[in-house]
């Protein structure tokens, strides 16, 4: 633990009754299974190292289900998912041995329509919060797509933009969406999910590419010893425990070692916090939040709520600047934290971190 973190915990403890940083060692409540999982939905297995990459980088929401088994294509071990192709490059740095294939580049090769033509800004262009320009490919990245790109891996994961935003018909449902192509994927804006983490999704380029390549997506029998998803959860090195007993606390764990503890405020009896085991599926460093109807007693509007981490539907762990009732229920269901603690947790916990909420 850093000196500054220890000092912060000590001060908080003096103010709040000496909440101890270290808790008694305990096992994770999450099941630890073999390094392979079988998906009944499509009849395919995912094993290491692709399984860890799938789980730690967004899982089902980001990549969809597997649609092929692992196979060697042009000397590279690959596996297709609905929204991506995973590739194993053993000679890469350990952090980058699994990469997404260049499906965006492959699917748009030769396209010359207006959205794919290079743009040169007139005069000097300076990046802003809402817009960036990439000279490498000659395209802009703006607003919601820019936020999604930055918050979910950026250049190493998705690559450079290959087009501007434009309208394109989605072959899977026949609807027309605003899209933008990148080297490793296609972003789609889904207004029907506005305000949720499904507002921007990766397109089904894995499905399209596998079909175009003539690959078989037929399911296989469940291999002996392979657990079925979602029961095939592994024991994560990082996990979060939210204890709603009074005083309410949140503890960050690395395996069976508690590394950070803070008082929190969960939901009231009228708006209880959901209990169970979950995973962080969407992170935002800042978000406006509102609920109820204007004029009603339960209406609220809170601009710029910091360090937001959604773990189940609309339930999130986030910082709170509007009260200091730490340790006691006060929220509409979310888990409120002091802003410095929420800041620490946000930068410690990646997407996919498991969350156990209990009394």
C-alpha cells in the first residue's frame, strides 16, 4: 500500500471510527473452474488464452458468443466470435499475445464511398474532449463513438478509424444505424438503447466474416470436463465485496487479500440495492444521473457523477458529492462512495471485475 493511501485510510479511520483496512482472509465467493468453458447457445468451447481475454475485456456484451472452434488460419491460431475474431500471437509482448483480428480492414477493403475517403482538416486541428483527428488514416472520431473507443481499449484494441460516421443498413435486423469502421471492428449507434451501455455496440463482423470465409459454425458436443457458461466462472484475482450490514462497507480484494476498505452507502428500504454476484460491465469517469418524474418527491437530477462502474442493469458503484452519510443506506439503489475512494476503486478495477453484494 502506498504511503499516501495509508495516510488517507488513517485519516478516514479517525473521522469515521477507525474502519480497518485489512479484513480477515476469506475465499472468493466466485466459482473457480477449469480453464475452458462450453457455450450451449452456439455449441462451442472457449479455452485459454482466449477465455481470459474474452472474460477480462467485456465478455458477452463486447464480443458475443463463440461461433467456431479454435483453428489455425495462415499460421495463426484464431477463433471467431459474433462480433470479433481472436488471434493468438505467441511472439508478442505477454499483454498483447491475444489480439482482435483486423476484421474492419478486411471487410472494407476497396471501399471508396465518401465516408471512407481521407479528410485533411482545413487549418490546424486541435483535439478536444469531443473530437479527435487521426492523421494515420485521415478520419475523425467524435462524441459517443469517441467515448466508447477511449473507455474500452482505444487504439490497441480497436485500431484507427477507417471511415467517418455514416448510415448503413444492418443485415441482421434490417434496420439502418449510424456506424463507423475501425481496423478491428465496426461501431454501431443504437438509439433504442439510449442511456444504457448498449447504446454503442460492436457490429456482428465476426459472424459476417466467418460466413464470407466459408467457415463452419456448426456446434460441437460438450467436451468432457468443460463447464457450461455462465457456471464456468473462474476465481478472479481482483474482486469487490459490498457488505450492506450496518455500517455498510466496500472491500477490494486481490485473491484472499483485502487491499482497500471504505465506508459506502447503499439503497434504502424503498430503493434497495440488489444482492448477489455480478461483474462490472461498463465504466464511465463521469455521468449525469436522474430518476423519477420532475415534481415528484423521489425525483433527482445529479450532474457529473464521478467514477461510475455499472455491475447489474442500472445499479452502479460511484462517487457521491451530495451527502456524507457513509456507512448507512441513503441511495436509490446504487452503491455511493466518497469521491477519493471511488477514484481509487475506478482505476483499480477493470471491466469484468466481479462484485459480491450481500448482507
